[in-house]
């Protein structure tokens, strides 16, 4: 698939390439990004070059991962967001925000925009979000974007060689007022006390 560009009222979401390597490298020097994401730590310039020059275009080309740089209209990098295909009709969203842009709702706005695109253009029926237990900033973004927190998965996330518990949540097309591509039959409500 060829990369697409999405826009919101405040943001431009586009693929990143070789010209963005230094900007990505600089943003990811933030210790919080290295702590809570699965990117390499320490994060070296060659990691940024590999990401922008190979990983991002390869993901778009083979349809395995759709990565967007989140930019202000001025061209300033706000963060990064990727939708990784996990199974038929299911993608997992992951994101980080540049330190100076946190708390402005940009990542929530980008998450909703990419999820809406995935539901309407990719025939996705479920977007999952996962974050290590304790990553309250990521959880707040997911909840503001409309994700339903589904629980905690034990030892489900590997961050730099250490197995960790993670929260998991989901966003369905109906959460954004959109139809699903496949019928959805929710489990019946269980009787009280069951």
C-alpha cells in the first residue's frame, strides 16, 4: 500500500522518511519515551535511520505496519503513531509524544483519526491498545480516544528483554459511529452474581 496522509483540525499525519531521521532521533532521546516504549535504549542515530529509511516504508509496502509522523501545520514533529496488523481485521495502535507537546490532546486526536481511517479504508473491525501497567499517560490517551479498557494481561509485553504485565483496551467501529465490516455478536450480559 502506498502511504497516505491524514489531516485533522490541528494536525497532519504523514509517513516519515530519511529527511525525518534527525528529528525522530532528537525526540526519542526523552527518557520517558525510552522507558515506556519498546524502542532500543539507548536510542542511537542509526536506530532512527533504520526506522525512517527501512522499517516505515517496508511496513507500508507489505501492509504489516502503517506508521504516521504526527506534525503541526508548521512542520514540527509532535509524535509518532503506528497501526500494526495483528490478525485479520485487527490492528494494534502504538504511539509516543514529544515531551514539549504532551498534554495538548494531539496524540488522542491522531489516534482517533488513524482508527477512523483503519475502520473505513482498511476494513479493520478492532483496534487494540496495549501499554505496560503503570503507563498512565498512554492509558489516558486511549481512554480519551474512546477505547474500552478490557483488563490486564500478565507477562504479555516484552520491553527490552523483560516480560511485563500490560493493560489492554479496544476501539470498535461502533465506538466512532461507524459500521463494522463483519457482523459482531457481543456476549450476552451475564446474570447478576455470575
